[in-house]
């Protein structure tokens, strides 16, 4: 029995010891060299709260703070990356814009003072406009999530303009999956899961045009939900005297030639049907070397230069 026990116990102890050593090494490594997936994992653990409503999935923790991707993200009394405010404060302004969307308006990897919602406020001040822009971006949202989060949690706030920051993946379906303890609490779990998912991600990158063509088919479930949610928000805005503006943000990984222009046309046709003001950022970004627009971690999100260009384009169109 002792021999059998040793035969079973020793390998188990060795595996556990190896996993602990790997976890320690990874945590040290990720302090020295920031890892995009680990930073997103930290963001989910520290600033996100899961909610029962599956059409929302999660919200930001109110008055939360954390350092992710090398910058601090602090949330206000409404769970937004912005200043604390109430309706009395908002009513001091003639035009009150709430920007909804995912991690691009949030400003992933960019200091708050370099995000385009912040820069829009600076432009308004310089041009003597009594306008205010509030950043309502939340990471890992699609159109269904940001529309329903606004209607459920922020519709009582006295904004008279809603800016929808639309991105190419807003028509994707997001599953509300439960994370196992290994992935939830360890860097090793995140790295192994990412390695597993990378094979599927690589396939998507190779076939990105056909991937999005399938998502934006008329009978695609994702596109039907996307259209329905935008229509629902538009109806709410019309009924409550709120003006909607849709800002279409392209994928900046390959701008010239841009192979996803069919999405822009699809969304432009949709908002024309709703009579929503449409601002397409592709023309102003397309002739710039996309590498100059990426943040220093080389992911999908624009850097401070990108945010600066976006803010100027939106302000000019609104003006």
C-alpha cells in the first residue's frame, strides 16, 4: 500500500508544485512585462460586477479604481470613467452628451485625459460651447449590452444627446459563460485558456472578411439583435426628446485597404432608416499608417493620437 500511495501521491505533489512554480514565474513576468490578456482579466476581477440581466452581463463597479494596461481607470458614482455628477450638475449645460459603447470610448490603455470623451470636453471649452461629454464606455460590450445598460441604469440621467460608439464587433453574440476557478484566480489558467482560444482566433484573422460577412447577413441572429437593439434605443430617444448620434469606428488593424467597408455601408443604411445622425470615422483614419494609431501593446485599441483625431472629427461634425 505504501508503494501504491507513493506512486499516486508523488506525481500529484509534483504536478501541484510545478503549477505553483509556473504561477509564481508568470506573476513576476507579468509585473515586468504587461500582458494584454492578464490586464483584461484583472479589469474583469477588479472593476466589473456580474448582473442577472443576460442582456447586460456586467456593469462597472461604482467608485472603483485599478491600474490596467499601465494606466489608472477610476469610475464615478454611476460606474463611468468620468467625474462624479448628478442631474442638477448636468442641467448647467445646453447640450449634454452621454457616450455609450465598449472599450474604445472607455479608453483602454490610454490615460483619461487622452481619451476622446475628455478631449471633446476640452474642445467644447475652447470653443465656448456649453456642452458636456460623459464617458459611458464599458469593456466587453456589444450593442445589446450598452443599449440595455443605458435603459436600465442611466436613462434617469438628464442627457439630451446619446452618442453611440459603434464598432465592427458590436453585432457579435456574447455568451454569458461561467469561469472556472482555475481561470478565475490564476495567471496560468488565463495563459492556457488564451493559448487554446488562439487557434480559433488565428482562424478568424485569416478569414476576417468572411467571418464578418456571416455576422452581418440579414438572417444572422447577431445582426438581427443588433438592429433590434439600435431600433429600441432610437424609439426611446424619440419618445424622450433625446438626439441620437452613431459614430462608426473602424477596425484599425488594417485600414488601407480596408476590407470591412461593407459593415460601414450596412450600418449607415440602418441609421438612415432610423433618421439617426451618422458620423463615419473611416475617412479620417484611413490614410494614416495604422501602426501610428495602435496603443503600445499593439492591440485593437487606439492610442492617444487616435483619440485626438477621433475627438476632432466628432466635434467638427457636431459643430
